[in-house]
C-alpha cells in the first residue's frame, strides 16, 4: 500500500498517510494545490501535479441520484438512504475507475523503475579473456620447448 507525505506550513514532513487520509486532508483544506506532497520515497511535487488528486477528492461531494427513487444519495456503490436499495456503480463510473487504476498502476511502475534505475550502477565491462591458441600452435610451441629443454639438459651433462 502506498504511503503519502506532505509538507506542513512549517516545512515539516507529515505522514505517512493512506490515500484516503490524503484525500480527507485535501477536502479539509489542509492540503492546497501548492502544498508539496510525495508518494513513498519519490520526489516532492506540488499537489496539483499529482494526477486527479483534487478531482478524486471532490468527486464524492458531487450530487448523485438514486436510479430507483431519484433522491440524492452518496457516491455509488452505496445503499440509498430513502428507498434502501443497493445503488450500483454505473458502467461509465466503472470505466473511469478502471482507467484511473490503470494510470496509477503505470505511474507506480514508472516510479519503481526510476527508483531502481537511480539505485543501480553500471558494472564495468568484463575484460575479455585471451584467445586460446589453436591446438596446432600449442603443439608447435610445446615441441620447441621440449627440444630446448633437451638441448639444455644435454649441455648441462657435458
């Protein structure tokens, strides 16, 4: 689960907060569009740069009408307080919610990859191993070496 932080008016970090707590702070006015916020260990950014933060915070405050009785009710899915029926989420709201979740998932993945890239270091390229001599060359060198040793050994005996 994501943890949110924001800087208070005294420039002190406040948090960690859940997403719901952050939205409540936006609704209460504790977080304005210029307040610096960050998610987990990412960089501080102005709250208005966080995608859909303010629209999500105030979506619940919009008037929604029960499709059965027409009275004002809470943001679906909910139970209507007048007719006591379950108010399902509409297809349009479901599509919007899924789109937001996809965007959040992509943003999380990008942030994780960026953090991973920042923390990773480039390994030096390995030094290439010397090429082995062809077997015929090894044989020739070995024969010359043994011939040299034989001659040296013979000279030493004399």
